[in-house]
């Protein structure tokens, strides 16, 4: 729901026309060394238990049977890639039934083989999406600051701690009724996996 109370459905991050989180504009920058009086406290936590860098996605293709896609985070710049923390696997055993026959349209040049490739790529795209979801929450930051009412969930902020600046995606905001009180922001580290190995 947006600030006006309306339900809003926004696109998920994928490889289509939408912006990746790391490419979104930073709407506010916090610096622990700033003397502007807006920042009260920053705390960062890590949740290694919910991190997975390999996804096994199992679906069913009508007429072909079960189809499995395995994707791994091998991005060397990722703090949770396979080479840095070893393989942590999460299995999605029911990714749905894919009917390639409904996609066949010879007038558009989609024959049976191309339709099969389309549904296989759909399953691969879903596996990549779940890999991103399971890689992202490794670092969460909580910020207590003066009231900044224009910030919203889904926006990107940057935080500079110990001379290192990182981008974070806002997950939750608690705004006080009294504007003289502090607000709290919970955000996850932004990291888009660029190197994915497909099995």
C-alpha cells in the first residue's frame, strides 16, 4: 500500500525492462561522520542462516515430464558466492506445470521446439529470481534518524560507515506521529548477482 492507502503492484526485479536495484537512484545518503544532526544510530546485522547460493528448481513440462534447473552464484564480487562460503543449496521442488503446446503459433514462428525452449527459459528465469532473493538478505541495516517523510519502501539509500559506502533497499519504515521523534528504517544490502552458473 502506498502513502495514500492504495494497493500498488510494482514490477519485480528481473532482466527485462525494469531497473535493477543497484541501478536505481539513491534518494538519501546517510554518513555516520556527518554533523547534520539527522542520524542518531546505525546498526548492522547479518543473517547467514537464510542465505543460499545455489537454487535447484524443479518443474514439470507437459508431455516431457519433470525438468530441473540448477543455478549458482559464482560472482566473485558477491560476499556469499560459492567460492567464498561454499555451496548452500535450497530446493524448490514444485515450480509449477509448464504447457509448451499452448505457446505454439506458426504464424509468429514459434514451432514445437521453440515453445519448449520458451518454457525451459521461464523456469530458468524463475530459478535466477529465487537465487537473487536468497542471496540478498545477508546484510540488514537499522537506522534511527530524524523524520524524513519522503522516504518510502522500495527506494534506495546509501550508508557510509567506516569510510565505506553501500547501497540498501528500504524494506520497512516506522514513522512517528510526532515529527520531533525519531523514525526507524530497516533496509537490506543491495547486491545484484551478475555471474550465474547454470547446470
